[in-house]
């Protein structure tokens, strides 16, 4: 398998993580993750400056939303 090592830094709105590692194929990999809290129920993760081997990878942005618990069945 591969491995990665990262350094996390707090920001006013979340965290920034910079990481360096190696893929399972032995290629060097690095990138930055920016976690930003949107509200009490969601946050974004922006993956930037991603490099695998010698190739710059496209940026990715993901929104994570808390899923509420399922309502209890009627009568319980």
C-alpha cells in the first residue's frame, strides 16, 4: 500500500492540511486539503495543488452534509 503524512493548521473557518506521500505504485504524491465549515450541519473540502508522480491533478471540491437520524416508527 501507499502512505501519506500531513500537517494540519487551524484557520478561522476550519483547517488546512498539506500532505506528502507515496501511492501504492511507488509514485510520489502531494496535495492540500482545505476544510471549511459552512454551518452546523455541513462543511466543504477543497482538494488543491494535487500532484501524483509529475502530473498536476485537477482540483476537487466536496460538500459534506450531516444526515439526520431516521425517524422512529409510529407507536414507539
